[in-house]
């Protein structure tokens, strides 16, 4: 890297042209751009063939071209060369200037010498002035006139910067350096004092802008070893040169390294265009002043031109037809007027000022041109939007519509730009064209994303509707084929909907991989719909289990409600109902996307349904498969109800369904008791034998027989009134309690009815009696609720006589059971009411 960096390249050639291409390659190879502010610039000037290149090569390790003494003394360095120092930190750039006072340029052509010297002072932190020891005290050889001119012009052109002037005295003689240095400093001070300075710096001392340093070196040819030794000592002074106290420690206005090349090029351009440095003749000077006046006059005429003002105003509101032709004509008129008035002045000056005027005019009219391009840009985008909507509305594919409308819009924009360009300028509208293309692409991308989003949303909605309700229905009637049915539905619906989605994607000309990814996402969405619905139903599994148990327990195989007559096997029916609920639990325990069998149902059946006390003790001693959070051969992500949760749910399910079983058993027992009220035959024979005498007494005495018949009627009436058979369906103890509580009110009611029939004038209007709450018992009602409803509501009853007009509407004290029977739908004929009326009539 250091060898490449030391490679010297020409920065400015002998004709004064800036070599930008080679300089950029040098900056890249030397790595200067990344140095920031940590770099220094050194340059050397001096007479031709004074050993400047040799000194730089020895001092900095560069490879500037050196003069071959054996071939004679001649010009070696032409123009200005640049290289990077090797092994010097911070990064130091060295400029080798063309020697002054050379016979090749002659004594009259000193402009380039002054320009190069001014350039070196303007961009360098350290300027080495190479001079012979025997030239000290001379006027021309010591470069005094050159330094005077350069100082004066530099003060006028540039902001002064602190520069170190290092005078290197070559081929030192016996005269001590202590005697030579004061002479040099005195000469520099005289030059500074003689320079015409601006008012702001009229009294500024030399030390404000320059640090003057002096060093001496022996002869390279005669004392080469000593020369190299002292050069190495001088090299040490360039290490950390930008640090405080270094050679360039007081520098000001440093340009970052990344902008050094551009700054140098601009400074050289300013130096080259400055006429003072060119020492123009009187004719050239007059041409310069006069052409400037003519150019300014014509520029002012253009600014106030009515046609230009109208065109500028019109372009603000919209595109102007033939904009380029109109603007070209306006510019051409004013340029021709300049040519007519400046035709007799110096050609070089005239052309230069003409180019400057043309540049000013183009800068003036360019905003109007940019405004025209903005209108064309908006117009092209609107054309694309309109055309795209029409194409999509006609059913054309999206990609083909975008392609055709993009081409049409860009062609129209290109034609508009070609019409807007003027012939005097080489304006490039390719950047605006790219912006239009990006606008179109962005809009097309936005529409594309919206259309794809609509297609995806529509496909998802179809999948959701096609899967959610059927899956929910399948879970309501869950059995062993539920997941197979779900897989079939999933396969059928995806194979029906996804091809339609792929067909719609064909118009977008999407890459195969992207299309497959979108289809895969829809498949995943369909799976998520099924899984979410499955998890939703699994969260209500206990409700489903109780519904399944109730359905199987209370209905036979033909779905007809069971009537518990006492002949049914309640244990077997309950086991079947629980087995059905357990199967439903096993179906909802896990998601099954494959046909692989699992042991969930068998484990639940063996551990929950068929497990005995011994098996539970054995399972407690061994590993319980339900004491886990995962199922065997089922991935955790597909587990909806863990084994432990199944065990807990089953325990809760059994507790909530036990009452239904108990109620069925009680109903059977009550039915059996109602069918077995008649005494057995042996009891009837015993009664006939043992009560023969009593029977004969009744038969011989008709009064006893009549009283017995009346007692039978009274007992029958009370039995109908109290509904004895229904009261004892819920058990003996509850029946006795209920009948005993209602016996006295019933007797009072019958007596009141008889009294009302014999004394109708004393009857009073019936008082409304509060109706007891209906006996609404569900299969899950606890026994305490049943007992509460069979307790008497109050021991105090009001006796009311029925009205003569409506004896059947008399108020009677009814049991809760009678209220329930009154609320139920009565069969044709109304058996309870008929029996009660019959009993009353008999009494």
C-alpha cells in the first residue's frame, strides 16, 4: 500500500489543465479520503534544477522524477505533481512544483510560475522554498519578485491561512546558519511590507499568516552521507506536524480530506481565471470590461422581456404547448443581440463572456423548465392511473395492464420532455424520467398489494365460512369419525377454493415461489380456522358431555323419551351414557390431522370408565397416564385437553350427573310401589277368614253397610283431593310428610263445600288464595329442594264458602303438586279435575 501511495501522478499539466481523472485515482489508491482532518499538505518551490525532486524523494520516500546530471541540466518536472509521503504520520501529501526561472518557458512567460506558486501557498500547510546558499542576498535568484506577487494576489483572492514557509538552504558553505537565517527573515519581512494589503490587514504582521523556518543541508553530490543524515533529522520534524508546536500546528480553515481534491480544483480554477496573474494587455482588458457590460445589459433585457414573463407566468398553472420552441426563440434573440455588439472585441474574451452570459440565462430559465417537467410528470402519472383502472375494469390481467399503461405513459412523458428542451442547453431529463417511472411503479405496487390483499381476504372469508360451521356441527355430534370428517371437509374445501385463488393470481404474473407461499399461507389459515374452532369447542367440553349424557340417558335408540317403569336397567343405561360422553371427551382432547391411531380413548376408558378401586390403587402405585400434561404420540401443540384436565373434567362431570341417575332410580321405585298397593292374595284370604263375623254383621245390618259406604266415599274423595299416588312417588317419608300436612286443610275444604251447598244464602264471596310456587324440578335439582317443596306452606288456612252461582270455583287448599298439575298441559277430559268433582259430588 505504501509503494502505491508513493507513486507520483501529475495533478496539473504543463499547459495548466487540471488532471482530475488521475488525481481521483491517486486519492483512492493513497487512501486520503478517509483521513478526515488528520492530514497535512506540503509543497516545494524553487529554481529549476535546484534538486527539489531529489530532496522530496530523500525526505519523504517519494519517487518524483529526478534530473540525470550526466545528460545535462534541463527541465525535469513539468506542471505540478502529487504523491503521498511514506512512513510519515499523519498522512502527508507532497506537491512537486515546476521549477522557476527555466529557459524552456523563457523570461516573458512567468504566468504559470506565479499561478503554481499561488496554488501551492493556497492549499499547502508547509511550503518548502528550495534555494542555493550562494543565492542568498540576490534579487532574482532568491525568488523575491515571485513571492511579492504571490503574496499580494493571495491576500486578494483567498482567506489568509497560517502557512509555514520552510526555507531549505542547499549546499551550505562555511557561513554559519545563525548568520544566514537573519538575512533571509529580513528579506521576507521587506517583501511583506512592500505588498499592497487590504484595509482589514494593512497593519497585520507577517507572523499572523506565515511561520518562517530556516534549515540548511550540505551538498548531496559532495557529502552524500552527511546529506542523508541531516535529511533524516529534518524528516523527524514532519512527524505529528499538525500537533500543537509542529510545523503545521497553527493551520486554520482546514478542508476535510474527502473534499481536498475538489477544493484544489476550484482554487486552481479561480487562479487560472484571474486576469491579474495573466498580466493582460490593454486590448484584452478593455474587451473584458466591455463584454461584461454588454452581457449584463442583455441579461437585464431578458429579465424584463414581456414574452418571457408571460411564458413564466403560464407555466405556473399548467403545461405550455411548444414550450421548448418558445423559450429557445426568446433566448436566441438576446444572444444574437450580444453577438452583434461584441463582434469587434477580442475573440477569446468575447467567447468567454458569451458562455458566461449563456450560462446565466440558462440558470434563469431552468426553473421554468423544471416546472414544465413537473406538470408532465403529474400528467403521466394521472394517465397511468386512469388507464390502469379502465384496463382492470375491462377484465384484463393486472400485469399486462400495468405493462401497457406504463409504456404508454412513459412515451407520452418522453415526447413532452423532448418538446420542452431548448436547443441552447443540453439539459438531461433522465432523472425526472426515472422519478416518473418510480412514481408509476410505486402506484402499481400499491394497487397490486391492495388487489392481492383483497383476493387473500376473499379466499380467507370463503375458507372460514366453508369450515367454521361444518366443524362446529361435527363437534356437536362428535364420534370416532369426527376428525376423519373434518379432514375430508378441509381437503374438499381447500381443493375447491385454492385453485380459484391460484387462477386469480395468474393475472398478476407472480413468481412460482411467491404464489406457492401465498397458497401455503392460506392452507395454514384454513388449518388455523379448524384448530381455533376445535379449541373453542374444547373449552365447552363439559357442557357437550352433559348434553350427550342427557341425550343418551333420557332417550332410547329411537330418540324417544324414556318412561321409567321399573323395567329399565338404569346402571347399563348410565354406563352407556357416560361412555358416550367419554368418547366425546376423547375426540376433543387432541387435534388429529393425520390418520395415525392414538390411545386417548382407550386410556380414558380404562382409567375413568372401567377403573375399579383396585385398579386405581394399582395405578396410584405405578405411573398414571392421566398424571401428565401431554398425550403419547400427540405433539404438544395439538393437545387441546391435557390428561390431567380430562381427569378433573370427568370428576366434575360425574358429580353433576349423579342426581339425574338418582332421580331415575327414585322414579322407578315410586312406580313399583304404586303398582303394588293391593295386598297380596294370602293377605286377602286371611282377612276373609278372620273377618268373617264382622262381614256378616255388616251384611245383616244395612246401617253399618251404609256407614261403611259413606266412609269409603269420604276416603276416596280425600285420596283424590290429596293425590296420594303422586305424593308417594318421591318416597315414603316425603309422601307421609306431605299428606299429613295437607290432610286437615283438605277435610276442612270438604266440610265447607257441604255446608255451602246446604246454606247458600250465607255464602260469602270467595277470597283469592295465594298460589304456592309450582313444583318445577329439573333432573339436576338436589334432594333438599324436593323436600323443601313438599313441606306445608302454612298451618293457617282461610275457609271460604263457594258462591251459589259457581260452586265449582270455590277456593280449595291445594298442594304444590296440584299446582304443578294445573300448569302442565291437561289431557282431554281433565282427569284430576273430574276425579275431584266426582269426590265432591259423592260427599
